[in-house]
């Protein structure tokens, strides 16, 4: 029987390593999700409501194009495809071969003709068209990569709607609880840099980006805003 891995399994293993507080590591992410892909959906049940809340905040309309950043196994692709309709387009980008293989299987089984999947690091992805909306669901490594964000927003329309959700550290008055947050995050992130405000670089592209704390006492967040490119 194939073992189903969970966030706790990988968190425990990751504790044996030195905490990475630097730039995201693509090599670590590829290695990690090669093992995690099979059990990924089962390990994410607890965040389903937050993912759907972020999706809803995009207020997608028929005929629009939306990018699902680091789409993983594609749990949101069907809902996104339904929201934009047959005249719209969903672009899912994922660098893990094992994760995107499951996403492709999902797209095929559901006959999602308006979904395009791209296997690439976000920094390198060749993104077709111009997006009306971009969704970041538990994509901390991407949010901490300026190159990834620059590539995404180069493919976004001015005023594109942006939504993001994920984990974050507790506020200063609850700082003693943050080792637990980092422990949980170890199962999914290659870096904890910026975990206090994961959206800080994203907010440079979306000056009106606003955040609501979620989960117990604020160890998660959901945020939204609009892309406003800086004039040179």
C-alpha cells in the first residue's frame, strides 16, 4: 500500500534540517513535492474554506482569463473553469512534474477544455494572453520571488484582480506560538523568509492589497487587491 504523506510527516523530517530563512529553493521544492504529490489533496482538507474564500474574492466573470499560480494537483481548476465559462481561460502553472501530472489527469477526466496547464517554474513560464485575475493559494515560495511576480504581472492586465491566501506568523504579542507555525510550514515551504507578512512584495504591485487574518488567532490570511503598474 502506498503511504499517504501529510504535512506533519514532512514537517517532522524538515526539523532535522537547518531552518531556511533565505531565498526559496526550487531544488528542495521539486524534491519535496515528488514525494508529497500522491497525498497532497488529502493533506489540504483543512484549508479548503480559505482557498474558496480567496477564489470568491476574485469575482470572476464569463469570458475572463485567470491564472492559478502553482496550481499543484489542480483542486481549484474545475471551479475556476466554471466561473470563466467556455469563452474564458484558466492557466494553471506548476513546476513539479508529479503534481502537474495529477492536474492533467484531473483536467482530462473532467473534460475542462478551457484549462491550459504549463509545467515550469513561475519565473520561467511562458504565459499566453493577458490575465484578468491571478490566484495565489498557499504559494509562499512564489510570493517571496520577485522574479516570479514580475513574470506573472507582465502577463496581467492593468487593474487585474489579485487574491492570495496562506500561512503567516502570529503577531508579536503571540510570538511564543510562532515555532509551531514554522513547524507546520516546514511541510510545504522551502523558506520561511517573510512569513510575518508573506504578501509584502505582492503589495508593491497591488498598492490597495488588504489582508484579513484567519485561523486560530491569526496564523493564516486571505488578501486581495488590484494590479497597478508603476509608470516609468
